[in-house]
C-alpha cells in the first residue's frame, strides 16, 4: 500500500485532468494501459525507507513538491544553444525534445532503410501502431515499480525505434531530452521503446540535459528488446541541472545469441536514481553494463542493477565506478540472479568507488543469487581513497600534488570512458571529467 497519500492524490488528479489530451487518448489499448498503470501507482505509492530497494535514497524532496505536467509553450531555444551537446558525427539521426515535447525544427531524421521506424512516441501512440502495442509495457512492467507505473500513465513523449529482422541502422540515433529555464516545477515522463528484430543492430544515445537552474523532475523509462542474434548498444548521458531530480529505468529483454550493452554515465543532478535491468531469456545471450557516476557538494546518486540469467550458456559482465567528492553520497546495488535452468552461466560483477573527501560516502551492495550448480560467477566491491604510493611516485617525477591527484582520478575513470566506442561521446566525457576535477591547488598541496 502507499505510504504517503497526498503525493498519490496529486498525480491521480493530474492524470484525471489530462487523460483526454495525452497522446493516444483515442486509442483503446493505449487508454487502457494508462488507466491500469495509474491504478497500480495509486496502490504502490512512493516507496519509503522501509522498502529495502530504497533504503539509502529518500524521495521526500520529490514527494513534497507537486510537479505539474508540461505545457506546450515556446521555449526560446535554437540550434546554437544545443550545438555543444550534439553528436553530429556519426549520429545522423537526431530527435530533440524540449520540456517534454518533440521539437521538429531542432531534430533531424535522415533516410532510413525500408521497414525501419524512428519517430516520436507521441506519433506512434496517436497512430495506435501494432508494432508498438506488442512491446510497450511488456518489459518494463507497471506492476513492478511505482515510477514505471506513473510513467506509463503519464508518458508524454519519447522515441519508438524499431529495426526489423536483418536490418541495420548504419549510424546511431541521438535522443536529446532538454530542460530549459521554463521547466521549473514540471515533471516530465519520457518513454523510449527500442526493438531489434532477428539479426538487427541498434545504437542509441540518450542525452538528458538541463540548461539553467530550474528545479524539475525527469521520470524516464526505456524498454529494449533484442531478438535472436540482434545487437543493441545504448549510451545514456545524464547532465541534468544542479537542482533537478532524475529517476530512470532501463529494461532489457534478450533472445538467443543477442547482445545488449548499456553505458550509464551520471554527471549532474541533485538526486539521481538509475534502475538498469535485463533478462537473458535464451541460450547464448550476452550483456555488458558499464557505469560511471560523479558526485559533488550534496549530490545523491543511486544505481540499482539486476541481471537475470533465465537460460543456460549466457554471459554477463558489469563494471560500475563512482567518484565522490564534497558531501555527496553514492549507492550501488547490483544483483545477479541465476535461475535453476541457467546452467553454464558466466558472470562477473564489479563496483569500485573513489572517495575524494572526508564528507563523501558510498553504500555498495553487490549480490549473487545462484540456484544452478554449473556456474562461474564472481562479484566484488571496493571503496578507497587515492593511493598514497602512486601520489608519491608521481610527485617524485615532478608533478605537483594537485596534478598528481587529478591524473590518478582521471585514470580511475578512464576504464569506463575507454569502453565508449563513439569517439565524440568519448571526447565529451573526457572533457566533462576534466571540468569536474579540482581546478586549483589547495592548502594541503
């Protein structure tokens, strides 16, 4: 049952007021899924401290503010405002959303192979597309978590990306979700659906960007389905405003010999929570989860992952790294579940954290649940500070304390950055990391 009734009532009223105007309101299956999801959210409510999955992350700041739905109003942003955040090479397809709404003028969708769909979710919902109906809500089940349910009820836009069997999108698709200054007090519920048919390949970039100092809430859900032999690679780059709240869920579902790679980079935002889950449901499936999270001042970053091995002969690899400074707090909870039938599973999960100040803290919790007996599974977590011996070595080579510290911090993060295959994204991550490093010597130097 819901632990707090007032926030639930607020969002019930939002849904009631907007139900007839939400995308796809005239489509029976869309309207029914929204209604069922809203009922589920009302039953679940906001999770509290007694919920083990939210033990270290308080949602009170979100509960205490009544976030409104976005209104279709001018945002005043143009191409020059977004230029520093675009990946024009090699991303030739770009869909831009500002304050919850698709902006066709800022977007660019090039020529697509026959049968490939790349379009705003609102367009697909209004059309009641059967190909979308078979996947929306199938992997990110509203029954599971309250924020998937709330997203399903209130989803305003996002991207439907469908590549049929045997097809390939030669270049990545860049999804840019922008929050302008005008978004203060708004909650945006983005929904993305990626479907790769048998042997198909998809590369998607999800960028969440906050411009200015507005306080807003992003509640995003992405569902990704990889059929037999398909490949899906997703880069999620989160750069929200300093006072923003960001809750996101990624749900992957994998067929035989499929591959899903998810890169999860969290750089900004007051409170950030990422749930990254995938189910390996056929022999030979492979998943790789890579994550880098930076915290400073009083930022709170929470990463929960779940890899479910449902069938034999599957492989999973996971590496998450955190760099925490100031009075920031990090949370990592990674769970690998190996079901009885999932023999010959090969799994490795690692979480490593670097604390740069006395006030920073992290709560790591790697977990294994193994119900099969022919399994190779390892996991581990580390929390530490900069290596004094390494600092001494670099100082002895002529570097200042400041330079030596920054070099070690960059080296710690670089293992994740090097896994990024798209050069412009890799360059941007390197640039952002350098910007976040201490820029001057301290008294201790």
